[in-house]
C-alpha cells in the first residue's frame, strides 16, 4: 500500500478538534496557513506560559488513521481532525520514524519529524477513557509508548489534499528515537 493523506484539518482558534478541509497549505518555517498553532515560536497554550520564545517544534500534527481503526475496536468513535491533527495518513508507520525523518507530502511540501505528540487530559473530555488508549505502558520497564501521532516542522511549503502521496526519507543513522515535544 502506498502511504497517503486521508484527511487534512485546520482551525484558526484554539479548540480540541479541528474541522476537515478540502486542502491545507503548509508555510515554510511556520506550519499550516490559518491554523492557530502556526508560527516560529511555540503556540501550545500551556507552553506559551513558561517558554514563549521557544522554537515551535509542533507546527504540524500528523496522525495515522490506523489508530482510529484500533480505537473503534475498543468502542471509541474517532475520526480525522477529532484529536486536533492537521494531517491524517494511512499506510505509514508514523510512530516508528526517527527524529529528523523527512516526509514529502504531495507535490512540494516537506515536513521534518520533531517528535511524538504528548497526549493530554483533554482527550478524556472528548471521549471519556480515551486517554488510556492513546498510550501504552511497557510492563517490563515502565516505558510509555505514545500513540497520538507525531509533530513536525515545515521545511518546504506547499498545498496538501486528501489522496496525496507521502514519501519518507530517513536520515543517516544512528537514529534518534522520537521523544515527546
């Protein structure tokens, strides 16, 4: 299966979910045009209170549609944009990518992977009990596996539409595993 975009979402105001769009435009070094999280410095509401001048490593949120399939099997109805992602994909192991991987999306856009999305308690407000389903704890060592998608920065802008292909370029090893950003 070819990796592809299944939905794109953006919102100009802070809210948990983002409405689906027919297309979005990525702006180099900023993020999704018209999205509240676009900018060179951090736009996450909580993080702006203590590090307002930090670089914005969360310009674009990507989530794998396969997570929605998994959640449906556990009784949770979740669709594209519901968890605040900008780009929903299918056919790519987003969580298995290393830091620095490049995603060419559509004809022009390039997103550099910066880390894992840290799921927050608002997920339980959206669907009670959902937070415990978007991360796992390894019983042997206590490590967390976060499943709520990845974050990235825009290295090259361009338009993105549902159906666009996604190509991955992995940096030369050794790889840095994804951490929360």
